C-alpha cells in the first residue's frame, strides 16, 4: 500500500468505477472472485444469520453492490425488511431488483456514502458490510462508523463484516500478500493481479483484524468472533 490516505480515490472516482462494474457483483454462486473464498463467506454469514434472525427482521446492507449478501441471507432466513445502501445507482438498481425477486418483505434504497447515513437508534437487527469498510480512511472515520453501527442496532443485533484485513506483523503480511497475488494470477493471469493490486492501492485503506476487533469493543459491542480468515481477508461478526 504505497498511496498515502490524502491521495486515495475520491468518492466520485469510486462511484464511477463501481457504476461500470455491476455484472462482476451479480453472481450469487461465485460471489466476488477478487476475494478469496467468497462463496464460503456468503454461506457462513447467511447460516449464522439464520440462527438469530427471524422473518420480518430488518437488515441493512452497507455497500450492497448488486445485493449478494442480502440475497444469500434472504434465502436462508425468509422474508426480511431490507435497507440497501451504496454509492452507485446502477448497483442499487440491480440490488433492488434482485432482492425484491428474492422474496424481501420490503426494500428501501439509499444512494449515499455510508458515512452520511442515519437510522433511528435500535432500529436495525442486522448490518451486513461486504468489502466496503476498506473505503473508510482515518481513525476518526473508522470510530464514527462503528459508533453509528452500534447505535443503529437493536439490543442483541449483529454486524457482519467481510473485508481485506492486513497483518500487522510485516513478515506475515508479506507472506499473505504474496499468496493473494498467486491466487489472483491463478484466476486471471499476471495482468489481472496487477490490475487488482493497482486499484487496491489507489482506492482502499483497510485495517488489520486486531484493529477492527479492538474498535468494536471500544464502541460498546458485547461480543465478537471471527467466522473465517484466509490470506489477507477476514470475516467477523459482533453482537450489541
Ligand atoms: C467491492 S463492492 C462489494 C459489493 C457487495 N457488498 C458484495 O460483497 O458483493 C463495494 C461496494 O461498496 C460501494 N461503496 C464504496 N464506497 C462506499 C461508501 N463510502 N459508501 C457506500 N458505498 C460504498 C461500491 O459502490 C460497491 O458497490
């Protein structure tokens, strides 16, 4: 990661890139292939959700893309009230269409930066955040976002996060980054690896797993645990 925070992509640049990339996020069976174990993570999140959500619960999907996480949870839980939030209108349109067809009890969409969203205290049973929190930038951004998530959730409500998560120990990061590079080459060759690494460097500012777990506790979450970790990716949940 060589690009300093101040020179990372603007919201407008990020929105424009995703506006043109809807198809890549519209396959529920493969998930997003630039992340390792995407189908497994979708399954783990959905099956864990099914153990605490009931039909008619309220779910908020942050950076919903074309709706894969909500769709997979709907398949497991049944009718849900779905709030879909994303910067990109084409993503939201595709997500809304798929989530309605997937049996949602209701759907509302929000074209917004996740930092500008606001929901009433205790109004959301479950927050899903798939590959989006890496767009948060400095510590203030991360802290304010986690505080909002805690406020919006009902008591006992949960957040599920799946994202890039760096290793703080440099040798581990180097090893895992190399493994991720080889994974990308195995599905799309060297050019694909270079393209993905370039946009991660320009667009993303992920944090380590310990950073995120410590922040959850500091923001009042009662419990958390890791559902899956592979290479530079992690999937965890936290309970209010
Ligand atoms: C990598 S995609 C993941 C989509 C979906 N969660 C999935 O896993 O298939 C990230 C999505 O987050 C959206 N996004 C990026 N930055 C955002 C922000 N600051 N606020 C809201 N959405 C954002 C993008 O438009 C894109 O649709």
